[in-house]
C-alpha cells in the first residue's frame, strides 16, 4: 500500500469530512530525480483552494519539510497530497475551528495511468461538467464527474475523452487541461465555471510569455476547437501530450507542443 | 467517537476512493424507538445510486442485518451509512472489480443539527448549485456545494438557506427538499439537474396520493415560490418543517404541513 499519513496513523478517522463530503483538496505532483516538479505552482494552487474553501492552510515550513521527506523516499514517481477540513460532527456545517488532515503518499513512476502513450486519439464524451464558478479552478475532492467520465471512456474506442461544460464550452481532458493552436495564436479554455486550473497549464502559459508566443485564456466551443491546427493536453504528470485526433478528425501540427516541451525541459513521457 | 466500520476496522484505508474522489454514496436515517424510519425508501435510493455510479450494490440480506444491529445500539437517533467504491490505484478510472467499503455509524438524537426549531426563517443564498443530470437526485459524497452553502448561511441572519440552481430554479434548503402550497395545489421542485431526491420528499408525495391531495413535481423560480401560501422543508431527520418566511416575506398558512405530519405520523421535531 503506497499510502501513509505523515505525523499521524496510516488510516483515516471515519468522521473525516474529506470522506463524508469531499470537503478538501488534493495535489498530484511529479517527482523527478528527487525533486518535486512545479512545487511552487502546486503550493500556490493549494493555498488558493484553502482560501476559497475556508480551510486553514497548513504551516508552510512544516509542509515543505514533509514534502521533501516524501520526495526522498521515491525520487521518480508521483507524490499525492490530500488536505481535508478534518473530522467534525455530522452535518454539512463545518466546525468552528477545523483541524485539517494532511495525507501524503508516494507512488513509483510506473503507476502513472496511461503514461506510455506519447499522443492520443480523443473523443468528445457525452457526459458534461456541471458549472459552478464558486468551485471551478481549484483541485477539490469532489471528482465524481471525472470518475463518470472515465467509466464512459472505457466504453468508447479512444485513448482520452474531451469534456465540455453544460453550456457547451470546451474544458479539457478527463484529467488534463487543453491547448489549441490556431496559426500563431495559442488558446486554452478559461476555466471559470468548470474544470481545474492545472499547474502545467500555468507553466505553459508562463513559458509562452517567456518564449514570445501569443497565448490567451478564452471560452472555446467544440466547433472552434475542431478548426485548430494543433491540439495538446497538459497535466503535472504527463507534461505535454499531443492530441492526434478528436472524433476522427486529425490535427496535423506538432511544432508548438515540441517547442514548449523544449522550453519547459519535458520529454514526451512527461 | 460515534463512527465504526462494521465487519472491518474502525478506520479507513487512505486509498479509499470515497476520500480520494467523493466516489460513493450515503444515507442518513432516523432511528425511532429502535426502528429505521423509511428504511425501504433509503434502500431504494441507495440501490439507484449504486446503479447510476456503477458501484456493486451490497448484499441486501447482509446489509439489512447490519442496519438492524446498528439500530439496536441506539434506538433513538441517527444512523448514517456511507458506501464507497472501495480502495483502488491512483487515478479517476475505477478498478475493474471494485470492492466497496460500507461504513455505518450511529449518533444519539441530540446530535441532529438544528433539531430544536419547529419552523425556520430562510434567506436565498447567493451560492448556486451546479447542474448535472448525470449526478442529480442521488445522495453521492460530493457535497462541497452544501458545505459552502453552510459557510454562507453562517454569515447571514437566518435559520436556513434557500438554494437555487445555476439556471435559477428552486432546489431546496441546504439539506432538505422544499414543498410549496398554492391554494389546493402542492408543488415540489423536480430535482432533475441539481439536488437530492429525499426519502421524506418521496414519503410526502406518496402521502399526498394516499390522502387525496394534489401534488406535482415541477420546475419553480424564486418569484413563483414567493407567491405560495405555505412552504415547508422535508428531510429524513427533521420530517416536515414549516418555513415561516423567505427573505423577509412571511408565509401565513400551516394547514397542509400539519395535515401531512398527521398522515405520516410525524411530530414537529421530526
């Protein structure tokens, strides 16, 4: 079992609100040669999530020390962090003074789902993501939509699923953000009402600025996406992965994703 | 600590998908004189949830025996059931053969949040509920919206919050369904895109049929609701609770809720 609970026991109280209500956050971090890739971006998003959900943020010095200790145990792989609002009495109302639960676990690199494919054929899933600006962007624990998306994807002949929101906006893959290249313009969905603002998405946007590429966060329909020259997916573990086709339509270009991989020091396996 | 894990240990594996993704269901049942009120309706909803989420349903004979044993430990109070898809490897994709986790806990009656108010003054919350027909109706574990609603309610001067969906439809209270009476017509929101179809809601609708009352499940806006003569909330624990006012506007009638309480054998404390 890869899981352990730093500073506590290796099992969770049954009254933990993370279990009861999905009342918490998580981060999934790539371990490369003993370092946590994009650590600062992960910590920023976690802090934003704590602020949005009104969960007390963990002490930063202590958290960094615990993350470093975890990374030392598994130099190449995945470090998963779960932070819940902690235990509480029954009922949706949070306790006045929550005592958050922090769970860190490490997973060897072979455990990365689908890590062997360097590009993917995708289909648009029938499932749509509910829209709620109050919860969009942060990586909270309520992920049944993504679970249902994976169940649907299993029934389809495709490597990856494209998820739209209820109002028909492109959001991304089942566990990734999406970029589309139109001529010299790079666009990624705004992630204002559904989806997660990924750390690799942020790193790519920053790299575009640094590399003199034109990038914009915009709403995008599936029809608009199908007019792209190049499409790629990003997340903290896979890095940048090209989309070879969507619903049978091929995207011929690879130049921008190759360029961005070089700028970010990524290989095709993430 | 009121929690225990029947047939297993008293703590949860850290790899449980209920914690990781809210990948599971729950039921909150009223224990009255050693019996589980509305047990059949709870079991029906749980079965519907299992079918919708493709979680293997627990063996019914075994489940009933475990519920009965729990009820015997706490004749008057609350019996909470959590059923998750069980442990699995990291990633949203469920394991091929899930082994669900069943958690039962009993809570003495005094633990019912807000159980002492026989009627409530409500305000419309700013937070809206995301809409997703794939997940609406069932009592899944992804309840951050309800947690955020409680955080907002704490800042408002009111006993209870009214929740609308993103498209402006009335859904219910923060943990209850809503009924509104217009003359001799009883209406309750459809619960097709957001919210939970409560067991007490079902029991009230059934009692209306049995008692010759006209009841309908319909979409309803806040403006339409404000035109009601009588409004009440329902859930498995509170039974039927009158709404004295919404956003300062009083609802004068109590006749239908009193009649329904008698039909269902409920008192004003649920």
